[in-house]
C-alpha cells in the first residue's frame, strides 16, 4: 500500500464521509470511496463502527476465572496486565484499518468529541503498538458536522497528546466498570444460586444505583398514606376591584399536624362562618417589578427531561433523535453535551448566520426580530468545557425542516426556540402581594401583571404563572368578605419515575443523598453516569427485567429489581458513592488524580466487599428457581455409620462428570471434613 499523508480515523461512517468531503474541499481534490476508506488526494479517511475493541475475558488472565466460583473471587488485574481484544465481528474491518495505519505518516483521532470517542480510537492505536500521544498523532475536535465547522476543525487540529488525561479517564472508567461487573455480578449470582435461584445477575457501577433510585421511589409510593387536610379561601370586595385571598393558618390553631396542616375541618368551617360578610382591612401591600431570563439552551439531560414531559418520549428516543438531527440532517450541534452554556465565539462567528437561516422558515420567523446586541448570561466561556449547549447549525433550511419526521421536528423545535430566545429581552412582570385581616384572622393574596413578554413570545414556558390580578391597594383600606369556601386537600405520593424525571434524578443525584458532606460535594458534579450513557442504562435495566414500563413512559421496579437492591450492601447501591466515582474520573481528566491511584482504590474496595459478602444469604423474589433434584436411589450401605470417622453416616452420591458419570457410590455425610468413600464392588460374572 502506498504511503498516506494523513489518515483520519472516524468513529462512524457518517462522520468519515463529512470529513472526506470537507478535506477534499480544503485540499482542492476529489474524494473517492474505496474498500473501507475514502481516498482524498494524499490523505485517507477510514471509519470504525463504535468500539472495535473490548477488555479481554477474565480467563485470559487466569484459567481459574473461566468458571464462576466463590473461592476464586475477587478478580483483580494488575495495571500492566490489562489486555484488549478486537470484537469478533469486527476483525476483518480492523485488519484493513491496520494496514492503513502502517502506511500513514500522520494519524488523526476523529472520535466523537467526548471521553468514549477519545478512547475508542486511542485503544485501537495501542492495540497496533502505536503511541497515541506521539508527535505523529493529531486530534480532530468538532461540535457539529456542518461544512463550516468541519473546515474550521481541519484547520485547527491539535496534538492528540493534549487529550491524554481524557483518554486515561476513559480507560479508568472502562476498567473500573469491568472489575465492578465481573466481581459483583459473579458474587451475587453465586450467592443467589446457593438459595435456589436459577438466574445470572447483573450488578453494575451505574445501573445498580440507578435501580436503587427507582426502588426507593416505588417503596415510598407503596407505603404512602394520604392525609386529608383543609384550607379556606375568601372573596374580597374592594372599591378598586375584587380579589381572592387564602387563610394563613395560625400555628396555634387546633387540629394541626406536625407539618402545619389543618386536619380538623370544623376549625375551617368555624372561621368561615365568623368572617363571612365581615369587613376587614389591608395590613400590607407590595408591588415589585421582576424579570426572568430566557431558559438556557439544552444539555442532553435537560432535553431528555423536557421531551419526556412534553411528548412522552423515552430517554433513548430523545438521544437517537438528537443524534439524527446532528449526524444525518446536520441541523443541530453535538447532542451528548453536559453544558447548557455557549462560548462567546459563537455570538459573533455563527449566531448571525444561524438566526438568518431560521428566519427563512415561516415556523421561525420570530428569529427575524432577534436583537443580536443582547448578550445574556448564556455566553460564558468558563462554563463550557468540551461541549456547549445544543443549538441549531447554519445548515438549517426550510427544505430540511420539511424533511423531518414529527418526532424530529418536535425535538428540533425545542432546540431552535431555546437558541432564538437568547436574543430576546427578559420576561418582565410586576409581582403583587397583599395581606388582609378579618376578625383577627390573616389572609394572603398574590398576583402578577405582565409588563413585557420578552422571550416568552418565542418559547412556551412549561412553568405556569399565577396570572391572577390584584387591584392596587393601600394599607388600612377596607375590604368586605362577600363569599368563601372551605378547600379540601389531600396529600399525594411522590410521582413515579419517567425516563425524563429519572434522567434528571441521575444528573442531580445530590438531591437524593442524605450525607451532608457528600451532598455538598456532589452539587456541582455530573451525577451518576454521563450524558452519553444514561439512556442506555435505563434500557439495560429494562432488558434485564429489573425495571418495567408502566403505561406510556412510566418506570417501575420489578419484584426481582426490588429484591436485588434489598440483597446488596449500601456501598453498591448508594447513588452518592457512584457519583463520587464520576467526580474522581473528572479529577483524572484534570490531572489531579492518577489512574494507578484510582484503580488501586477500586481493587481494594472490591476485595473488601467480596470478603464481607462470602457468607451472605441472598434470596431473590421474582427470580426463576432451580427445580429440585431427586436424590439418587440408595445403594447397599446407605445410612450406615461411617467406618472412618465414626460420626457421619454413609450417603448415596452420584458422579456428575468424567468417565464414571452416572455411577453411584457411598460418601460420608461429613464431607469435606471426612472424605471416606465406598464404591460398590462390580457384580461377578456367573460361570457356566
């Protein structure tokens, strides 16, 4: 094979094609598709199909680990012994790429601009004995597949060595997940089998704490007892206009529970009869101008939560749709982002063209009224790391909009309007509140008046405003109670999880952590899992039968899921612990923690858990059970005293494997303390 100047290694075929077309334009040559790669003048562009390599099976490191045995746990691999192997169905394709690698002078990592994208190309280089951080390896980092962004990225390729800590973070994540899954899945599967379960359990670093969130919520809902309580509303007449006020229940009122709820209706009825038709006076009045900035553009988690709430979409559906808008239609930026902020460069370099493209479609004519002089808090370079919030691209057009499916259109509409809203003024309103006293009882009223809808003319805000209006009041003004009613209320259980609300819980897991120190530490971290993996985690729980769908989008734990969480120690299920792991992976990426330190901590923790759990009885409700095996027919001598130890009795045993499989013999009941056995003598042939 002739020499290649630059070999661009893309994560998937669609990205390879976009790179090839942009590189051809950049070099002024043609791009030609060959067998497994694009030829672009002196360069070539090849592609992967996601991860081409995986960590080797345990038996690769030790033959003992080919079988699942409690005595062989924990499984621990030394730092220098880790091995990766090409996945079976990708060997042929990888062989072709290996030849291209050998022929290339410069290699370019074109994985997705994220931790996993960094890993999947770098690990292939390592497998071919190429230093991924050598001077001949570059990194292509793109936020969208538009022609303009691709050309800009090709002109600004950086040394791949700049992303070495990102690679190490991905390696640590991969190895920690492997150690966690191999040890704990085997450990608790074997313990459950001792109690008769006939199933293989999956215990994962992210999936199990996620399951814990669902189980805890379901348990809370199942034990919830509704409480009936009461309030009071009155209609007030005033010369400037009528309004409604609610009773402020005094702490000393009879019939209150510990949470200040009124459980005794007779108290409310009594107050209503007392104040009806009475005059009262205004004791306080406040009118305060307020404003609300436009909601930030979406991260993937925020987009999944919003689409789940609005359209009943699953997290996977949202990710797949956003990926299609990015990869296939190229009208949205990279979707697997954990940031909702935008770099200031977009404000000047791309925003005018994006707004102009949107304004060309009747659906987004509002983009034509965008004020590009507005610079909101969304433009913040310090809050943008590898990725920015999801936004439209300059390749949007009315024709592309017409070619979208209904689902794609719904998702894109949220993305587009959130971007346009950044160029509209704040939503301004006047918040009004008043206090009224009638016959010694306090009542409160509130309302608002819209001054300027601002960005709300572009985005439909799901947070409903209390738009009740209040007249202008003055302290000591007289009001008359013209009517009133006792309001019956009932407490409701917490809502069950949907895909969207579970994604929100995973990203904001500090809300579910009880330890104050851990809660504080996790407040600014990414939670459990990543933007890229959370949807897959939900699908894994569903596939393994730990969680079931209820209705269109509800998620409930199965009996098996509940019993698994009950059987596992808190250290394996606590979302806070897993979130701290993500915190450590981020520290590795920053260079603050070494991979050796992290993996040593993981191995030590696993060994401790395994040792502590050895004698645990694990009974799983909802798991299939092994059929009871009939004992072998007793042979002569069964039940007699053991002649060796004099303590046990001789029991009929059956050989399960080997050349004597199916043969019966007598073995001491005290085995393995006493290993005495008696084999029946073969029957003698009778002489003729």
